[in-house]
C-alpha cells in the first residue's frame, strides 16, 4: 500500500513539473513574439517617419505590422502603443494548454 501511495505521489510530482516546464516554455515563446513584434513595429515606424507620414498613421501601420509579426510567431497582440516619439511598446499573449495564458511586454525604438 505504501508503494502505491509513493508511486502516486511521484506521478503527481512529475505531472506538476511537466506543467511548470510547459508554462515556462510558453512564457518564453510569448516573450520572443513580443520582442519580434516590437522590433518589426519600430522598424515600420522609422520607415514611415522617413516618408513623412503623420505620427498617428505611422503608429497604426506599425501596430498592424506588430500584430502580423506576433501572429506569425504563435501569439496574439494584446496591446500596441507609442511610447514617446519613436518607441513602440507591445504586449503579446500566448495560450498554454486549455487553462493558462502567458503575457509578455517589449519595447523597441532608438536608444535615448
């Protein structure tokens, strides 16, 4: 009987560690998607500025590109906004199994 209880406890520990490892991997994927989306958006914002496009239109275009970059990396763009004049901040999310969601935030733009 003690052996069965010990085997059940070990199984529960292994399952819990597997879930923890999966959630950590999902968080890393969400962060990678956020980083790439922010970089893509900042590059777009810089290009629109060079073409003389207005700031509001430039941010809209940059956020559209950020959403596409996030989607291509398996995440969903939750937020996208301009921070200062030339910096973009994004928040992405990625689902983990049926019960969790990982969120990540990233900024990109020229160095101040």
